[in-house]
C-alpha cells in the first residue's frame, strides 16, 4: 500500500498476529504411559492403508486424530527477546506472561501414523530473533522451506516400521528441541496433547497474517480498508450514535423499519440500539455506507440482531422473486461445467436481479460461526410464543413445515433431524464444501 500510516498500522498488526499464536491449548493433557500403550495397540491392530480405506468409505464420517505439542517454551521468553533484541529495551517487565508456547504441533491419524505438522510462526519468529536474524523473523521468506524440511524429518521418525511409539515421539521431540535450539530450557522433554479430536483441530496459526501480507504488497490503496483503519479523510458519514437522539429518531421512523423480522415471540422485540444497528446495516436510515461495525461484549445480542438482518435480506429477495412469472425465470443457463473426466454438468446461475442477497459469515471463532450455520436452521430457533404452549398452535412452525424449504436436504448436510429448512450451511473447510455439493447434487460429485 502507498499510504504510509496504513503500512505502519498493518505491519504492527502483522507482528502482533505472528507472535500471538502457538500457545498450548488449555484442554491439553499430559502424555501418559496409558495413552502410549493404547496408541501402540491401535497402531499394531491395522495397517495405514486399511485405516485410510475405512475413512474414505463415507465422507460424512468424523475422522479422529490426535495432536501433540513438541518443543515447549515460555511465551514470556519470546516477549523478552522481542524487547531486548528487536527494540534494544532492557527495562524489567512487571506483568509476566504465564502462557506456554510450543514449537511444533504434530498431528497423527487415528492409528498414530503421521499426518502433518504445523509450525506456529511465533516459534519460528522466536528462533530467528534469538539468531539475531531480524529481517527473516519479520518477513519469513524461508519459513515454508523450513517447515517442509522439518516435516520430512518428523514423518520419517513417526512412521518407522515396528518401532516403539514412545521412543519415536521422544526422538521427534528431541529433533524439535535441537532445531529450535531449546535444549537448555527447563521441562522441555514433557509432552502434552489433545487426543481423539473429531472434525477440525484447533486453530494453530492466525489466519490474518497471509491476508495482511497480501494487502501490504498491493500496489494501490483500498478505500474501504483505509476507512476501516480510520484513515479515510471523508468523515462526513461518520456518526456517533449513542447520544444523538435526533439521528436515532429519524433512523427509527416507521418508514425505515425493515420489511422482514425473524419469526420469534412477538413480545421480544429488539432493544433500542439493536434496532438502530439493524436499520443501519440494512441501509434504512439517512446514511448509506459500505462498511458497518457492531461492537459489544459477549452476550449483548450481536448474534440476535443478525437474525433480523438475515430475515430482511430474505424478504427483499422474495419481493424480487414475486415479480417473476415462473420459477425458472429466476435462472439463466451458463456453459456446461466439466466436473471430472467425461462428465459435464448443465449449470445455471441466478439472474442479476436475484444476486447479492447471500451472506458469508466468517470468524476466528469456530463456535461463533457454528451457532449461525447450525443453530439458525433449527426448529428450536422458530417460536411464536416465549415458552412451549401445547394449547396454542405455533403458526410460525406450521407455515414453515408447509413451505418445506428443503428440510430433508438440510437435515442430511447438518446431520440433524430438526431443521426447518436450507437456511445456512457450514462451508468453511474443503470437506464441508464437498459434503454440501455432494448432497445438493444427489451424490453426483466424486471426491477429488
């Protein structure tokens, strides 16, 4: 980017992200003898190829893995190195960081064969900083090659035929300690890990760093990003809403109320500031802007107000659909797509008037996204009355059942039995994407 101040902010952000990861999960357990024995028995009970074959029989089955932390160190040591080596600052730090870091996360399959490793950039940064290679610590030009070479070494050790698993893991840890020059650190030989994990392992690196690096290398400034960083000189559209009663009054005028609302109990309306946020997000007020933010601590209703945002979005698209003479008028055919060899698929896309109503929900917190993609389609989220009332019929649920918005398909994708419709699906990973496409196409897609 050309903007000097934006570059400074982004580089500081990039550094903070790089050194913030690589901490031991609080749920990690010590690697005890019983687990080693169990793991060894599992490994001896079947070959790797047999296990892979079993896992591929059904792409919807959860795959169990385990994760071991190798090369433990104190995160405060990393911070001390940054202070002393990078900034040449020797002042004593009063609030010491008690967190433990790790150099390598070793991920193994259910039979304890090698799957892959993850090297937190924080550990690589710590190594290069102690080697006083500040340029490489900051930019990581050799990071991928370093990770690839270490991965080959550890794979050879873990997958040794007929070798004792405990000895393999001990040797793997020694390789990591030597590579990261941690041999003199206390208690580095002890191993902790997460065992029998289903689905995706916990996030091991910040996913912001690659995006930040890409933005820094961009040849032109992005106006939306500058606005996000507070550097856009045009502040005419910036409003402090909290105490601006005149603005709130105009924004909440009856004419500005959204057409759609989430089907919940009638007595439970959005709070004042929640409704303000909904109206601003839906461009119902006097100010139109392409960037909106809603801030608040956990439990203050941020996810709840999203329900009304989604509801109004659906209603606006439905109003366009109501103008069509027949359903197929909402689609236009595009050129056939070759899914795989000798198999072409006649594909259609929405007409331009129906595009732009989709919403991508993304977060660095998997549970937050799961709340939306899995809980919102649940029948439990649709209620006409505050409590279950058997004497009154819940018309909201009755109408949704009559509409039947692909509820069977939603149940298969979400692996549940109470979906009211195909409202949202998790697609954050390649496995989830393949799963959705497979069910939508009735099993036509093959795993690539």
